[in-house]
C-alpha cells in the first residue's frame, strides 16, 4: 500500500493547499516552484491562551 500523494499541478493558493502538521504547529505550502509560499500557524494564536513553555523530552541530540 502506497502512502504517497501526487498532483498534476501545484496548489495555486492557500485554499487548495494541503495542510501539514501535528495539531500544535501547522503549515500550508502552495505556489509555483520559483514562487513557493509557506503559511505557518501556531494553535496559541487562535486559542486565546498565553504562549506555552515548550519543554523537550531530554532526548540525545534534541534541539534547544
């Protein structure tokens, strides 16, 4: 079973772009190769809560 998506043309605008993310941070990529745009969204912006303190897992090689 393949888990790949292929499209004949790139998404021309935000409304046709596919959402990517994990529920906290998301993005939509759209536009042509030479003029690609990436729209980022953080859930704190829409929830009305104060910004969270992001803590890591203490894993080796973790970005700080």
